[in-house]
């Protein structure tokens, strides 16, 4: 039973403690209506119908739950079948209406992420923006809710997390011997050292950089730290919250002599959550996430950076118009986003080009290579350039995605992978009309995404609830107690045979990764010295790199800075393996209905359909007149159990995908630790030498082959986990479906009225879908028949 609930994404409810728990209260109608303010009238109507279906379904489930509780309240022992029903009902009643849709805005310093969010939510200066320096310094999540005020929660590092960072910062600053000559110059220019000194001075005051770890532990921070490690800010207006929030999320400039308490605790901040009240532009259930482009030196913040990327179902790679045509940082962002499609929940990647209003007309006309029509204005030049960029970058991005992902993924069918936006023109409209800034287009994308997810969620929810009501109502039919044991015995034997077949199918599916893995290992052995050397060489020699390399070693091969490109030695030398396995790996874990035998989920779906067909066959052959209720429940419950497996697989695939770099990092840890201890003259070259020799030694001893074996072992563990969970869950379900044994069931309260109501709601699902299609068709027809839009105002053509 617990495993069944785990598949459904619900926490299991211990029968003894929570059996008589009150279900959560329903949301007030006025609050529900407010959630739809961001949608046009046609979409509002569809959402209200889905909300009505969900609300009535919850009410039916709650009534059924209360009746079952009353029927067993005075019993000394509760039959297992009733426990199962009660727990499943409670889990469904308390199931969230909709898991948030996380849309990650992923970009480098100054790309315009914060400005874009401000424009989308119609709040000009809520998040700090600046054209001169880094502004947003941590992950910031922005969403709307039913609160009356603007609210922000600033989450701080725990005491233990700060101690870990403090230890690394002091180790980075510690020098056993004073460098001289070139080393002294390197020390003065090193980004890692600058950032470490800056953090310690900001938190503890001037002179903190000269103290050791134990001394700083005893030192008193300059700012006040709340015991909860969470700071909550509230305001009636957006501007008021912006002023309060600014010191927490704006990067504090080095050398700035600020004395505010907010400034002093800035190094502790790891996440900021901003909630807007009842937005008319961003629907509740959508979270916009401003994600810094490189991660963080602190392990906890860096792990949060990775997990935040991986939980985003949509990633917008943000690049300003002047950087979109090249540069390592831009490519790194695209590659990281594609990896999120492999290891996380991301299903959609798009490139959002910002600051498209920035154009020097004489220069553009001189270099213009397209079109014969003369350009008459700045506006025409901007629009033409936007069109060219869309065509070029859309083709480039699609080719890049095709090289890394399965060819039949939906993302590759998208007609629009590139948006050209201007937040400044959205506010000023001196050059472009509002629609031409493409801010409204991004809002429409967000609404469509939420509407589709709501439709799928309600459909699944109502169908699952209907299956439970079928079983509950059938418990009171005496005829159902006849001949069930033989039916279930047949099913048990059939399930055992099909599980063996499923195991063989999964083995064949996972076998597709073996050859690419072997080829990737061969490529990595050939290329690792070149790839490692590229990471260890800087254009200015060792200047500004000495302590950065030490920081890399302190963090086991990884260094993330707010100003430099991310360095990951483990990922760099395993990249040839990923280049080989990426298309196959993505193919194994893709959704949809591919027929090439490569994907995992179709094998699980085939297993599900074979069980459901067998139940139908048994019912027809044995003339199940009354058992049709039980059969319908079993069919539905199998869908719920196996449907929940997809979430389990998604959670495991990140560990599988990262097992290569994790394995290499583990093998290289001793050489990183040795290199981190090196100080004194020529320390940088000596550290590089230790790393090179350590990698050579591990490669000779089979480091890449071990990484291959560990990934294959992870695949094997996933297969075992799938089959064991399927066996346990379906065995439990079949036991409960049998009336034999120690009183699995008892006579329950009459729930026929609830069953009939649920039957009506289940039928309504199709009507709601048909109505939505009809409304969309009518809207499209009216748009086609309406007069053409008037040309832009004359000021746009000047």
C-alpha cells in the first residue's frame, strides 16, 4: 500500500495516526476566481470548468471519506481493504491542485533577466537592474498568489552551511609562504581571492581576511541573523517592497562602505522568493526563476543552482543582442540547458534575445546583407534584424538540439525557439509597439502552458477518483464476493509472466547505451589531456589564476564565480563520453509513443495495457456481471501505479546521468586534495603538475572504464527498482481485490449517491474538452474575420 502511494506522488498516511484526519479545507470561490485574472475570457471559461470539475470531485471524495470513517469509527480493528480505501481517498483529497510550473531565465551577467521579469509581471523596478554591473546575485523566484500584499522571503545559509563556506574561504586565503614576483601579481589580481576577501569583510568587517577559521568562528558578525534563517518582507505596493528587497539581492560592490544590516548578511543569502498579490498578468501556479549563469563557490548554493535548473520544465536562455552571435558563456548556457533536458524535468528550451532596441543605424546599414528594400527608419531596421536573428538562431538551436536529443522530441517540432524582446521599449514604446516587443507573446506562452497542464491534471484526477468510487460502491454488492479468488489467481500468474517479459524488455532498452558508452570511453582516453590542458591554461599565463586553481581543487575540480565562467574539470574530461551517449540517453528517457524500442516508458505502457486487456478478457469469459465494478477499479488502479512510475524514473535519471562525472570526481579527489595544499613559489605550476599526473595515473588505472561500469550499475539499479515496485504494488492491489482471507472487507456505508455524482463528473470531462476546442475555434474565427489592425502610430515610422 505504501509503495502504491509512493508511485502516486503522495506521502503515505500511517493508518493509526492519520486515518481519521480531517481533509484540508476547500479554497473559497472568490479566491479561485482571482486565480484566472491573467487569462483572456475564452481561457478563463475553460479554466473555470476544470476548476468546477476538480472542486466537485474533491467534495464527492470528501463526503465518501467521511462516510467510510463513520462506518468504521467504533470498530476495534479496521479491515485492510477499508484502510486502503480510506488512505487512497485522503491522498486524493489532499493532492495539490497543480504542481508549480518553473520557468527558468538562465543567463550571464547583464543579460537582462531581471528587466525581462519586471516587464512580464508589469512592475518596472521590482527586481534591481543596472547596465553597469551584476545586479541579481542569487536565485530569485517570482510568482503570484492570493495574498493581499507583496511579500518576499529571503532564505539564508544554515549555520553549518556557512561554516563549510567559511572553512573554504579561509583555506583559500591562507598562504604558508609569501609569494614574490609574478606570484605576488597573481595574488593581487585573482578573482577567487578578491571575492573571498570581500565576503569576509562584508560579514565580519575590515581585517577579517587576515584571521584564521577558528578566530572567525569566535568573531561577531556585523549583521543580525534571525534564528529561523528566513527574513520576511511585506509591503502594500511593489515599489515599497523593491526598496526593502534591493539590499538583499543586489550585488554589493567591492569597496562600498555601506553600514546597513541588510548589506552585512548578504553573503549568507542563498534564495529569495517574491510573491505578487493576484496578478492579472502572471497566473498562480507559474514561478519565474532568475538563475545566475555560473553557480556558486558555496557547495549548498551550487547544489541549489543545479537543482533549480533541473526542476524547471521550461528554460529560457537569456542573451542580449550584442552577445547572441557567439562567445563561450553563451554556448555554456545553451549546453547546460540541454543537459537539463537529459537529467531534469525540462521539456522546452528557447532562446530569448534581449535589448533588441539597441541598434546603431549607420553601422547596421553599412553591414546589412539582406533584403533589397530600403530601410527608412530605426524601427524598420530593428524589426528586420529581429527577423534575421530569429531565422538564423532558430536554425542553429534546432540543429544543436537535434545533435543532443532524440529526433522525435516535441521540442524539435516547435515552430518558435527564439524570441526577440525589448523590456525598455515595452515601457517606453518610442520605437516599437507593445506587441513588437514580444513581452505579450511570452505571457501567452506561459498561460497556454498552465492551461494545458491544468487540463491534463484534472483529467487524471477525475479519472482516478472515479476508479476509487467504483470500488467503494462495489464493496456493498454481495454478488461481488463470488468467484473472485479464482479470477485473481489467474491474474497473479499472468502478472508474474508479464513482469519477466518487462525485465527482458528493459534489459534490451538499456543495452542501447552500452556501445555509445564504450565509444565515449575510447574518445575520452584519447582527448582528456587536451581537454584538461584547455581548462588549466589562461591567456595571461598564471596571472589571476593561482588562487582560482586552488579554489577549483578545494571544491574537487569545480569552481563557480559570479564573474568568471564556470570551471568543471570532471565534466570537461568526461565530455567525449556525453557527446556519444546524449542522443541515446535522451531516447531512453523520452516520453510520448516512440516505436523504435529504445524508450523505456513504452515498455511499461505495454505491460500496463497487457494487464488491462487480461482483466477485460477474464471478465468477458467468466460473465462478470457484478465484477465489472471491481474490474474497472483494477484497470484504473494499474494506470495510477504505473503512471506514477514515470515520476520515480525522472527522479532517478539525474543520478544516472551525473554518475560519470561523480565517478571521475571521486577517483580524482586525492589529487585535488594534494594540489590544494601546495603553496609558495611557482605554486600554480606545481598544482597543475599534480593534477596532470593524478589524472594520467587514474586514466591508466581505468578511471573512465570505472565510470562506465558505475553508469551501467545505475541503470541496473533502476531496472531492479522498477520491477520490485511493480511486483509489490500490484501484488498488494490484487490481494485487496480478492475477498478471500481474514475479512478484507466489511459492509460499508451506502455511497451510491456519491458514485452517481462521480459518474456524471467523469462524463463531463469530454464535454469540457469539446467546449474548450469550440471556444478556441470561435475565437480564431473572429480574429480572422475582424478588420486588419491599424498601422502603428506615426511616431513609430519616424
